[in-house]
């Protein structure tokens, strides 16, 4: 409840802060002449209660507020006084009551009246009527004991927008809202004060990361990062497997590289889109367990092997380019006794399931990437390839404009001259390759 004294405090706060520093007085208007013109500083703001009434839920208090200033003996400053005192009341004070304070409600109508030598000699100014609306006290606040109201004082109910939090508090009591827990992927990370806006900052080593999408669903804040902002999906070079060290910092001492398994990505950092560390999978995420030599589905449940893995497409996740959302997939194909030129043409027309275009014969680097035993005759005879007779020819000639390094050609003996492209091959199976676009776990 706002009392008359609290109304006076609001007006006095205005006079204390005003640049003209008017003196504030509050009394009945009959006491205004007791302010001697010679003894006080001007301008003066004088507040006088004039009327009041009570409605069902509102107490109305009406006051008359005077603003007076001293006139010179020759009255040459009369218009200045009239103008300045009107400004203080109808402009400065009304704007203060409307926007500068939050304690009282007012009626937006301010009748004003000018005064000349009214109650004080050699003064002029204005008075303004202001009507204040105050909330009435409740029956529980009436200072009567005992009191038996017809209706007991009701508790207040506090709840949030979806009604998941509801709490009652007794009349006049205080309710402290609990903090909200913040969780990331199911792990609680801390608490946030209730009824507060909060910011989510997504950063990496380079600074702020702009997500592809941010969506709020119920109590979930879902942030989708771009491919470039996700974890690495490539594979480091394989360890040699040498563990005996001859001297400090030799290979046996450092053992640099990822796990000794050629079929597993670096388990410390790399996963494929299907959530595991397998380097080679099918297009739906299935893979061979090299120890069991059985085909596994994405959920890890072993299935009966009815088709050899070479009858599917082999995706190599060590070649996952996450920036451009691309990955390379292989497909050994038996195309019969054909020259290399005709073999290249046949593979270009290859269609495997829904992947009816985009195939090509592999180049030198693509063939090297999947040679498990580079110095043996069975370098592609491993799961999931399992091809003992795969041609070592590629579509890369040794006398191209930008030739391959000589040591690589001598080591692998796979490059051939242009003239050999027209000769029939003694091999029937060639390696075909395709670049796939990666969207989540979908390959297109």
C-alpha cells in the first residue's frame, strides 16, 4: 500500500534532483503564507492535499502542487517566472511522475492555474492538480485482532509457461525460484538462475563457430555444426609395429602413428559418421570384424554372410574430406579381357545399386591407399576386398604431363606407357572408385 507520506517522498525526490533545486514543503494551503518571502530560497514547490476517495480496489488521493518564484520589485521578470514555474510543473514534474518513478500510479490529466501574489507577496507561479491511484490494502492487512474475514487470505500460485513447475506461497511470503540445470548431451554442466536470459557461445581453437542451425524444442537447445566444425574423420599413418629400439628417437622408441590395425581409424580422435572407428564400411555402415571374419550391421549384431563384401561398395573413411563433405568409395569389378582404354570406358559406365553414375578407374594414389601388402602378390586379398587377381593397372600413365615420382613407379611397377593402354590386359578385375557426398550417415 502507498500512503500519502510515500507520495510526498516521490515528489521530494524530484525536487532533490532538479537542476534548479526548488525548496519542497508539504502542508495545508492555509500555511503557505507562513513562508516569508525574505527568509526562504526560491523557487518553491508546495504540496497540499485537496481530496480523496476510495473505490473497490483503488484508493484515490488528490493533491494540489504549487510552484512559486520570487518577483523583482519592478516586476520585470514576471514572464520569466511564469514561464519557468510552468515548465517545472507541467513539463518536468509530470514527465518524472510518468517515467522517472515506479512507486505510484497517476491519472494522466494535470489541470493548471496561474497565480499572481497569491498568498505570498512578490511571487508568481502555477498550481497543478495531480490524482494518485494507490492499491487498497487487503483484508489481511487490516490492523484488527482478532479478525475473521469471510474469505481467508489466498496463497499465490507461481508456475512457468508449460506448467512443469508449480509452487504456492502464502500471502505476503517470499518464494525463491530454483535454479535450472544445464546439460550437454545428457551430462549436467552447471546451473543457470531462473527467469534469466542466457547466452550460448560455441567456440573452437580459431574462435567463435557459427552453427548451421539452432532450434529450441521444449527444454532442448539443438545446435547443428557444419562439417568443418565437427571432429576429425581422417586417419593418421599406421604404426610400423616395430617395438624394439636400437637408439633414442628411432622408430621402436617413438612408435609414431595410429593403432597397429590397418583397418581401424585413430581411436583417440577419429570416428566415421556411424559412430565407430572402422576405416572401411559399406554404404549403410556395415563392416567386417577382421578377427571374426564376419559381416556386422551398424548396431554391432553379427549377420549371416550371404554376399561377399566385394559385392558391395567399400567406403574408406580415412579419405573423408569433412570440409567438402566428400569421401571415396571402392568397387572391384570383373570386366573381362579388355584393353586398359576399353576398361576405363567400361568402368565409366558402371552402375552399382542406386549409384548409377560417377564411377571411374582408380588412379595411382587411390590404388595405393588400399594396398594392404604392397610388396606381395596378394596386396588386395584382404577383407573386405578379398580379390587375389585384381589388376595392378591404374588410369595413371607414367609419361603424363606431371609424372609420378620415379621411386614410386619403380617400387610399385603399376604405371604403364601410353602405348600399353591399347593392349589387351591379362587381368579380368579392375579397381573402380567413386567420390560420394556425405550428409550425416547418408551417401549420395
